[in-house]
C-alpha cells in the first residue's frame, strides 16, 4: 500500500503545471486514502472504550521482554537531536497531538505538541509529563519498548498500522535515547480524554 501511495504522490508532484489549489485538491484524496488505510474501526494504540469490540490481534498475549530501570542521561546534545527527530523526521506530533486543519500541511497546534489525540476509537497517548493524563509515570524503558517493539506502557500490543514501530526497530540506540530525552523535556499538558 505504501509503495502505491509513494508512486501516486511522485506522479502527482510532476503533473503538468497547475495552481497550488489544484495540486492540493489532487493530493488530498490520496492522503485520506493512505491515512484511512491504517485507521480501521476499533483498532488503535490503546484499548477501545468499554463496550466496543477490539481487534483480535490486540487481544493476544504479548511475549514482551521484561522492563528495566534504565534511564537515559539527559544531555544538551541528546535534547537537540531528539527535538530534530521528534519534530522533523519522526513527525511524532502528527499523531500525538491535535493538528491545525486550516493551516497548510496540517501542522501540530502550537502549545499542544505531544498532548495526545483521540479520533473515534483510535488514541495516540499524551506523551507530556502531565500527572493526570500524560506519561509522567512511564519509565524511559516503557517509552523505548513502545517505540521499538510495539509494546504499550501497560503491556498490550500496539497496532503497527498506526504506530509504525516496525520502522523504528533499526533506529540507532543514540537516536532512541535522544527522542526519549526530548519527550521528557516537554511541558505538561493536560488533555482530558482517557489515556
């Protein structure tokens, strides 16, 4: 599916000269198709609301490695690298926070980055250190295991069509440490949906 989408996007980018609005109208259906392909009803990174049915794959027992108490050293270099990876290449806040539908490119809403996002039964958790709704109680290894191995902080399996941990498995250790150091630097943001 991703191969098809990348082919389609590359062809759409080389369409005969048209105004920007025409190109956006051409690309919008493709973006909806690609995003929608990964968003199946009642599947998400966290269990569904009570009373809804979950995907069988999320109910399976997960044979996860035990957690450690390892903490990544906070350094200025890791903080800068983590900011670059989270806000740039990783685009973590594209899912883990609300986005501005009126701005070109749908950027994350300033001041809400990392605060989580809920769409139907799909939930991207709040990664900020908010005591009530955030990741303040998650250890560095919980975050590392979720990013690389697809195991949530509570031990359930994350949906790989939504959280692309399969692509992050080969991430260098230093990049993983940098991402977690940066996430730990975010200000707490209360977001009242359930984690």
